[in-house]
C-alpha cells in the first residue's frame, strides 16, 4: 500500500487531518493524483484492524504567507541549512472516517469507529478493489451505511463527495446495483437543485 500522509490532528471523532508526505519525508512521495478528492484511505490501528476513510477536503499550509521579512539564505540553500523550515509548508487533507475492516477475518463494518486514531498514524491509499470490497455485504449487495455520516459531517462537500464515491463504485457494480445507484444519483441532483433554490 502507498503511504500518503500522517495524522496531525482531529476536528471530531470522525473528522481527521493528515499531512501529506513530501520529498523531505520520503524518497518517493505520493503524487497529487494519489490523494485527490474522494480517494479512499486506510489507517491501520493494529495487526488486524484498519479504519477506512475518504479524503473530502484539502488545505495548503504555508506559514510564510504574509511574512515579508528578508531572507538570509536563498531557498535552495535552506534545504541544507534549515530543512525543518521547508517542512512547515505542505498539503493537509481532511479525512472523514467511514468504518473499519479486519484484514485477517475480512469482516467489514460501515459506521462510526469506536477507536481513536493517534497522532502520527500513517495513512495509506486504499486500492480500488479493496474500496469496492469495503462496500459489499456478505451477500454481495452494495452498502452505503455511512451516507448519513457524510451528509452530516462533510458540510458543503457532502453531495459532491457522495457523487464522486458513486462514480468510483458504479463501474464495478452488477446491473441491478447500477440501477440503485442511478436512483440515488437522481436524488442527489434533486437535493442539490432544491438546495440551490433556497439560496
């Protein structure tokens, strides 16, 4: 699995913030496409259990913005003379927790995880196949039990996030499941239209 980021803080029990690994942290940092909007992620808690989440927001951290003081060294020299200075700039990603899975027993559960994720825990990119498996019940039916979590906690990104998730799942679904997703998509379009009319 590809390392994407490390947990730096949380805004709530379901809403965590990670700092994307950059060139100072690893020889081969992740590409921007690896931590895009609606990318599923996995956060290991122990040898068996992973928390599954989705990236729903991104922020740029740049303490230099608005600092107009003189520089004693040019930017290329700072990586040698003061590497921690460059490390303050970076990309932060907002992660909404969706549930958890057991890597040994293959059990999957969507909902609010009971465990708290510690600071500096590594965040991995979840492969498309694993993300789809997380959405399958034991009988193979598609499940989106975290729908209300996303609507409640993702704020203005909730509808676009659900739409992006459905787009990822749809190509791997059976025809019957695709019809169910189509109905949900239409409901989201209606919700966005009605929400826009209220403004």
